[in-house]
C-alpha cells in the first residue's frame, strides 16, 4: 500500500477486511484466510530491501489480520525464499495462527528467482507451515508437475493448490485477457491434485464462480 492514500492505515484496512470476511464466512461456517503477498521489491543482496524491514512489515499485517479474526494466515504468490522467510518469521512473531506458504511457479516448475518445488517443500514443512502449496503459475499441466515434486519431496504432507484458469490470451474485440481453461478443465485437474495429496484446492486468476462451483462438485464427488 506504499504510495497510496491508505499507506498510513494499513493495519486498519487489513483488520476491516478480515472482519468483513469473517462475517461472510459465518453464513456457512467457512474459514477465513488472511492473505499476505509479496511486498513488490526484492531483498538484499539482489534488491534494495532490508530483511528486518520486510519482516516488520509482514508482522504488522499479520497482527492486523489476526486481530480482525482470520482463522489462518496465507503467505502466497511468493517467488523468493528470502522474502518468504521474512514473512514467515514476521507472522510467527505476532501470532500462533496456522500458516500456509504458497509459491508461484511462473517458469514451469521454477519461480522467477529459480526456486524449486522440492526446496520449498522441505524448507517450509520444517519451519512449521501447516500446508505448503502453489498458486497462480502457468498451465494446469505445469501445476500438476509442481504438485508431484512436492509430493515426492515430503510424502503425505498436506498441500494447498490454487492455479490460474490456464494461460490468458488477449481478446481482440474486448481487449481483455481471456483464460483458456473452463470450469470442467479446472474440475478435472483438481481431482488430480487431490489424488497427489492436495487437501485444499481452488482457483486463482481467471477463475469465475462457475469454475469454483465445478471444482467443489468434483472434489466432493
């Protein structure tokens, strides 16, 4: 939220968002995850950010989300181990809530910083993450390959899988990005992810309510 008009109200915004989500989730006894994504720059020695500053930033957000009533914290769309470590340590310094760690593999089975699924799995299962997973990414086939690497690295560890609805292309008429996987595609791959050990499955960019409904139906079936 840096450089926005809300940058001095970050805890308030996070707490209020958690409270609104908590109210909505209470309608069907759902759980609320407090999402914490990348800060938008890279830590030293590759970028300008100091580790302790990033850790403090995540600690502030995690406390606000916890105070707002979330059931768990979700450190997601991560691509670098250094920042993820800072996020995890910052969150753990202010709350004992369960923590999910989810990386984004936008280079097939590697992140933009070259991080491998097996290394993510080993590191964050040892650090105490409740679930380890992947979100966004590229194709559903690539996500399946990531999940397979997770499953081999630490067998029987609970996984979190939330891919995009495939890869977007530009619609010439609307000039909008259109994702190439429909609800049934997402449903079919969700079943594959569950068979490989996923305990939580869903969808990220490009997924509509129809996509999520198809996933739910397939998994519950």
